[in-house]
C-alpha cells in the first residue's frame, strides 16, 4: 500500500448499504404513478448500474400494461431520492475507520459512483464522510458512466498519478471492468450489489472479506 497515492471508492454497496433508501425513493415514485411497489430484495438485485437502469427494471416489474412516461417517472425518482439520500443508508463495519486511516496517511481519496452527484454528496455528508474525499464524481459528472473509465482517467490526470499508484475499491463487476480498462488495481467487497453474479468471474485483483480485513492490511 505504500506505493498507492490515490484510492478510488465506489459508493453504493462498497462504503454504504444504500438499498433501503433507494427502495423507499423508488416506491415513492412508483406509488405516486399508481404502480405497485418493489421489495428491498429486488432493489438489492437491481441497483449499481445507474438510476436509469435500475428504474427500467423496477418499471418492467411494476407497470404491467399501464402506460408510463419513463422520463417523468425518472424525474420523480430523482426528486424523492434526493430527499431520501442519507436517511436510511448504513456504513459497512470499519468503512469509516479505513477512510480516516487513508486520509491521515495523506492519500488522495475519491468517490466514483453511478449515483447522481447531488445524492452522493448528501449521503456522504449524512454519514460524516464527505470532508475526507478530495473528489466526489457521480453518474452525471461525465457523459458516460462506469464501466466507462472516463472518471478514473480524469482523476489520474488531475492528480498526476500513474495507474500503478492507484487502487480502486468496489463491489461489482462494473467496478472491476472500470478499473481494468483504466489499468489500475481493483479490490472488491462481497457485501455489495453485483446483480447476483459471482465476483470472482470478473477477475478482480483481490476479493476482501470486508473493511476489517483491509484495516488489518494497513
């Protein structure tokens, strides 16, 4: 770890379990439109690839034959999710301690998430993490979301670090694919959201058991 200068964190399913508040916001929007609600378990299976992808799956389940304007439903979901962000999410054990440790070591820290930036900022602020990060990049920060590596390339250029000086911490095959395309090392946690797929199939550099294992390695 001594060579690592920049650590990039995914947010949902990596630092925090945000599925409860995502489910609530989705159901706020669905029920307002007269559609049936989704479950927390369905939410855990569908999140992680951006709001549009998630809501498409929720709408496919909820709408039946009812005609819904997707753009309007998405806008209402964003409205409710901004309100819900940070209210029913939970830090994974030792996540904050690890972030604090890296910060005290003088590492550059960034969040790269497919969540919209305003929601990411509010969630990090609610859990006392926001001020530890040099950069928070959301799914609306660039024209493309993960697994496109544009966010990683932006961070490499801004902080003038080489790919072998970067560690990406995530929870999904999209995070692994993003890191691989940018040429950076990637470690993943099994406690997050990977659409029911085995993490090992995406070939991360390491699968951690949790932040407690990572803390022991520091």
